[in-house]
């Protein structure tokens, strides 16, 4: 009896041990749900600098000639008033004065020049530059002043300014409304104003035909260094209005010269274009505007 009891107890113990060893061992479960990304802080909006009266703070993409044109000033005067080494010597955030220091006068008017010999019209040369404010400033530099080969042209930012959204032209000032205009040449208008394609009007004519100043003013530029315009004359009429006369055969005025309304300033030609014509523009604060809004009916 004792042997049977011992055998039974041993059997039960073995069965219990077998059951214990058959329990599977499981690794602990770890919750690996990824954490949500941290929110990215948005940069604070950049506020445009507020200019005090008689001053201007340089923005990205600005050039001295653009600032001067927008405020009806000569870029040489603006450079002198701010003690700039050259027209390229401006930086973003720099505050420029827009008025002459006490006792300082503006640039003198140059005496009338001799006639410019008619250049031979050919296709645009490789050294021509596109019509822009910065290139216009380079063309206006006196002979011997720093050239692009000596000092590369610099602007306030290497990235071009975003294209401006077209907006209505600003209202004319009392000075602008008093200006008297006339057609710069006789002839048929063969291309009208289109802000996106044609920044002025094209007038057909014959070689050597007179090109007249559409209004009284002062010659700001006279030369042939701007690509696509050939022999070009730009006249300043007020603090905000300019007129441009392109593709001439010969230029009869020079920079700094005062001209009267109807004065002959050039001879019509076909420089940097495929036919004899006058390309005529009016710009208000540097922005091309429709010349038909200024010229009388004919």
C-alpha cells in the first residue's frame, strides 16, 4: 500500500513539472508608436522699412538709378549727396538721403554738342546690354569712370526681385498735368502699346526723318549701348515722367542738354531693328504707360 501511494505521488509530481515546463516564454511587449513631429515655427513676417520724409531705405533688388528715377532725381546727384564711391555702392537696409545737403547744387547742364555721325545699322552686337535701370546707369557713366571689367556690377541682392503685379499708374501731379505734349514724328502707328509685349508705340517713317522731343525737358541718356533699342534718347520731363526714342539713325543731342518741345533730337533709322521706325515710350516713375493717354489726337 505504501509503495502504491509513493508511486501515485511521484506520478502526480512529474505531471505537474511537465505542465510547468510547457508554458511558453514571451518577450515583453513595448509600445513603439512614433511620436508626432514637433510643430515647425513659422518665421515672423518681414516688415517693409518705413521711410522718413526726404530719405529712402534700400530694398532687395534696388539699384541707384532705379531709386533716382522713381524719385525724379539724377543718379549722379544722389550718389554725391550720399558720398557713394560709385553707382553700385549701395546695400540692403542702407538709408539714402533724397535731398541735397545745404550749399550743394545739382549736376550742371552740359552745352549743346555737335551732331552725332550716323552709325551703320547692323544686327545687335554681343556687347549690347538689355534695357534695365542698372545698365542705363552704366551707360550714363562718364568716359574713364569704372567699367564692368574693372568692377562687376553689383546690386543689393544677387537674387532678382520678384516680378511686380501690374497696377494702375499713379495719379499725375499738378506739374505733370501742366506738361504739353506733341507727337514725336509723323507717320503711321504700326504697333500699339502692350504692357506685356510692347512698352510703347512704333511709328513708321523714312530714313533721316526728323524725330522731335514730345515735350520740353532734359536729356538723361543719349547713346547706343542698350540692346534692342539701337541709338536711343531718353528725355526727363518732370520728377516722374520720361520719354524714350529708339532705333534712330543719328542722335543730335547729348546727355545733360535741355530741349524744348518740338526740337529735333534725332533722325529716324533702323538701328537694332528690321525696318525704319521710331519706337516711342513714356514712363511714369519708371513704369511704361500708354503714350496715347498723353499725346493729342491726330
